[in-house]
């Protein structure tokens, strides 16, 4: 069962942006699009739905560097892991970087702060509070003090578990990346000389991608005295004139940010010009960066996100929170495909009727997304992900489920929560007994869902069934549900 675009109304207009902005291109060739999923790039070469196979090189970092410099119509579309693969390891940690490169990312985005003694370390916030077991501003702590801290799981937060991983220095990160890929040096412009010193000392000048939206004269002064520096410029409508300011000495890429497709930087003639000499970098982590064309929208339908950006906006680098999904989409053209024989039930597609199809503790939709007027279930939109939110004890939802084949199915729930514990649920089928309680895992964010196995297995005959998910009233509940998935485990 595919995700329903009709029910997922938030952001659907984005699918029409190709026509609305005049971005539809000739079907035989699209910038950044390869010959299609059936193309043959040569013996032993991978096949890509979007983008080319990439350049050759001695190691992964050399290939990524050569690909970054390629602005041709069949250039490889590159993936940048936002704060590393934080779904597998703490954000901005060395294991998160290794995991990102292992999963196909050519670049890892990281954030740089200077310690009290002037050492560049990897930290998004100006304080260590969110992502470590410590407190205080990075600028007030020495490297020795920073090294005593331990990072929290994922994106951190007050209730995220503490790990054994520590805060890396930039030097450690660059040594790791030297043969594996490139590093996007976010928040590093103000400390660019200290960063440059690290790059030169570690022999990783080609691996580090400087970025800023600083005045062109300031940028060009730095580039003139650091001629091997790799540089990307950030633009919005506020500084769109910077592109002309660079003249013939254009940056290798532009990070183009727009909260509306009506912005000047999102218009096709401007992007046509930009793509002739530079990579177009798009951020798809949340709504305001590429006008609702997000990772989550792409999982529902790539034409609401990744594919729309490639076809209509010349995107050739994606910064994402879903490296594996982007890499899969580049190969297959599919966003979040169902496993063979599986059934997916969207949380917002519950049966109607308070007391018969569902029970919610109040009569108001606190989620604010008016998809089902008159019903009190809390439906919200989180960066393109339509889900049931404000899950509370005593509530329940029922769903129609149709399975094609008789067999035993295992249940998983795509859910999110920044809390520990986040909550528990039980499931039942066709009015039968409830399952054992299933704990919902802390995903370290309200807006970052993870498909979580339940351990529940159910024998189902081919045909129609009714599934109920119930939230025990005696347990703390504060989580969000995207969908339930039943996958066959045996006939």
C-alpha cells in the first residue's frame, strides 16, 4: 500500500512546482538526471535513476573531490550527511562520520566551535548542553575539559542516553575523512584561519569545504591568500547579487535556501545560469530551507522533494538527514518503497467515528492540520510527514488492513519522540486479544521518525482485517506515529 497523496495534503502543491515555475524540461534529458533506471553505464558500473556514476579516482575522497568539481549535465548527484549519520551514532561524532561515508555519502556536514584555548572542535550549538553530559559554553571550556565530556545518542536532548563517545576535534575529523570523503565546514567561517591551519597540517585542504554568506570582498580576500581553498557560498534573495560579484571566479557550489518557490533564487533562469559554473546545493532536512521539499515529503513521493529539486531546481548536492534513503532513491527512483508483500497503514487513515473508529481524550485536533474536520485526533505535519501526534494514555485508533496472502506478519511502527520513556502501545486484530506492551524508543527528536520493530507477530488470512492500536492509560505517553507496517515473515 503506497502512501496516500490525497490524504497527505500538506505540501502537495510542491509536486506542481515544475509547471508553476516553468521548470519542466525536455523529457529526453534533464540536468543532473542520467539516462534513467534502465541505463547501462558500462560493464560492472552501477545504474542510476538520477545523476551519473561519478568520476574515477584513487580513493573515495579523491573521487568525491573530482565529482564536486564536475558541473556537467551527467554529473553525479552528491549526498551530504547532516551532522553525520546521527541515526546510528551521536551527531558530529567520528562514528557518525564513518557510518555516513559507509552508507554512500560523499560529504559530511559538521559544525565548528573554538574552545577557550582556540582549538576547533565539532559542536553545533555554542554550548555543550544539548549533545553532551556537560554544561557551559564551548568558548568557556578548554580542550582538556571538552575531552572529559561524553556525547549523547542521536541528536541529543535532555533525555537522550549518554554514550562512550567524546567530542572530536576538527583535526581528528579531517584525518578520518582524508581518504573517505569531504567535510562541509559549517559555522567555521569566523574561525577560518584556525580551520585552515588544521587542513594544511593534516594534508586535507581538498577535503574541507568552506562556506559562508560573507561579503564577496571578504571571501575573495581569503581565497586570494588561500588559493587551494574549496569554497561554497550561501545565498538567499537577500544576497542574490553576490553571484555577479564573484565574476569569473565562481565558488564550486552555492547553497541555495528559499522558503518559497517564488523567491528570486528559486526561479529557473537564475538557476540555469548558476548551474553552468557551480553545483547547486539544497537542504532538505526541514520545511523552510527548500520550500517544503524535504526528506519526509520525498519519502511520501519524490516529486514532492528530491526529484522536484533535481528536475526543477538543478539540485546536484543534497544535504539530508536520510542518507540511506537518498542513496536508494538515486539508484531506484523510489522514495520509501514497501518491502515485498508488506502492508503499510498511515496513522491518519484511522476509521471514522469517536468511540467506534477511534478514541481521543479531547475533541480538538491539537496538531492543527485540518485533514479530517470534526474529528479530535491530533494530526500534524512535521516537515512533510503527516502523522498522529500528542499520543496520550487511554487513546486508541483502528484501521482497515487488507493482506494479499495468508501468512504470519510482523508489526513495526514508524514513530518519533525525544523522551525516555516515550510511551507504550498494544495491538489487536479483528477484536482479538491485545498483544504484550511494546515500548516506543526515544528517537531524540519529535520530528525524526524511525521504523521501530515491535516483536509482535500475527497470523493473518488473505483478505480484510481490522487492526487496533491502543495506548495504556497507566503509562506515560508522548510520541508521534507516522505509520504501521506489517511485513511477512513466513507463509
